[in-house]
C-alpha cells in the first residue's frame, strides 16, 4: 500500500475543518451575520472594476471601501433591518448596485415579516424605476422598460419571498420550542403532584404507625420510667403527621395558597350568578382553624354548590359552618328537585299500555351524585371526621363533622 499524498491529506483536513467551522457558525447568529456580509461583499467586488471605470469619481480602492461599508450594515440586519435596506437604496441610486438590495430585502422579510417585506419590495421597485428614467442608468441593468422589469423586479420579489419563507420557518421552530417547554413544565408539575401524594401516603402512614406503637408501648410501660418518654414520642409523631398534612395541602404545585374560608363568599357569589341563591353563615371561630381544616371545608362547600346547581337549579342553598364544643360542623342543604325521591312529584302522561295510577306511582330515576360526594367523604374521613349525604324529608343535606385538635 502507498501512503496518501501530503496534498490530499491537507485537503481532507481543510475540508473537515471547514465543516466544523460551518456547524459552529450555524449555531452562532453573529457568525452567520459576518458570513452573510462577507458573501455580499464578495459578490459586489465583481463590480469594482466597472465602478472604477464609470463616471462616479471612484477609484478601485475607494469603490471597494464604499462597498465594504455597505456590506457591513448587514451586521445590523437582525436588529434594525431597515438600515441595510436604506443603504442598499443609496447604493442603487449612486452606483446602480443591486447586490446589497437582495440581501437587504431578504433580511427585512425574515426579521420583520410579510408586511415589511411587501413595503420594502414596493419601495425598492419604485425607487429603481425613478432611477431608470433618469439619465445615467447603465445599459447592462436594462436598456428598455421590459429589460428593466425582467431584471430588477424579479431580484427584489425573489429575495423577499425567500425571506418570508424563512420567517415562517422561524415562527414554526419558535412554536415547537415553546410547546416542548410547556410540556416539560407540565411533566414537572405532574411529577411534583405524584411526589406530594407519595410523601403524604407513605410518610404519613409510617408516622401513624409510629404514633400507635408508641401508645401501645406507653400502656405496657405504665408505672415505669419509660412511660412518659413513649407518650412524648407518640405526641411528636401525631404533630409531625399534622404538620405534613398542612405542608402538602397549604400550597399547591404552583405555590399559591390553597383556598380556605375566605374564599367561601366568592363561591356563594358565583352560585348566585348561576341562578342558585346561597344563604351563607360562618362562625368567627372557624377562621382560626388550620389551613388543613379550612381547605376541607372549602372543598365540601364547593362540591355541594356545584351539585346543587346541577341537580336542583334555582333552589336556595343554605350553608352553615359552626364551631361547637370542640367540633367543626359543616351543613349544606337545598330543596329536593322535582322528580327526586322524597320531593313533590309532578304527574306525567301515561305511556302506552300504562294506566294513570301506574304513571303517578312510578318512581323516577334517582339523581346521580357522581364522584364528588366520594371525594368530599374521603377528605373529611382523612381528617378524622364523619360525613353524611342524602335526602332528609323534603331537602337534600350534606353534613361534615370534624375535630378541632389542630387550631392555629
């Protein structure tokens, strides 16, 4: 085997270095702007001999400097794309240079959108047409109106069209990035919810077991020096469990306080606007309850008002939150809707093959309570209270009774 020639090796290394540089530049907007300005200058440099020979008082060096200054304005194309656009019109009127106008129109369309692109194209064509009708327009830029239109107009329209397409791609990429960020935030929030539930379930269970075992040991050690220590351990475990409940329920995932009793008037007002008047009364002592108890009351009242609006629209709802003899009692009642068991029945027409008596005595389908009642009961039972819901004579009543062993 023969070794590769040094020239081939050097060329391969140069190509690899160029590819690495291109990948790096595509990730750096400022580098892309520099490359764009250099590309524009390289294309305009092809016109330097002609510019120096024309009657414009420019030598080869000064023409190159003027074109370099014009190309340098492309470094501002992301922030103020109108600057290279105006400079391009100036070079068009002075030197009849069309190259910078293409880059400027593309930048204007990409970074300012379709409306700016349309305005830029109209301004470019109008200005070029004025210059075409003035003396001194070069023949190679279009000697007749048809040649002018076939050269100048497509240049501006094509550059702006490509810029608008790039602008739409930028918008799509931005929306995709925003959607990905939103999905990530939702996933984080869901995971935080799961962690909070796991902490409450697993750690709370262990603390409960610790409290129970400590009480058992305290009874077994009755009369011994260890009895007091076991009782203190049991009380510490119960306090830790209450604190854990309050930490998890006091603030939601977004860091906002969980609604308490102060939010009940808002619930009542919302229910009134929906057509169900609410008679709300809350004992002053209830506002001193811990956030855990207040959140439970809010949850019960909220679900009850929702069910009343759904199953008994228009009926008055009486809400009472009282504190008596170390217990918190929540009572929510409303009249039974027509057709519900226990409520006054409206006669309905007899169906085919059915007598009037059978139609009058036929039991209507029960009103569905859904899963909200089970959720209310679970919340109350978790706090060591009792819960009941069902028809009472001519009304439907929900009652929750909670202990007050953790007032603040």
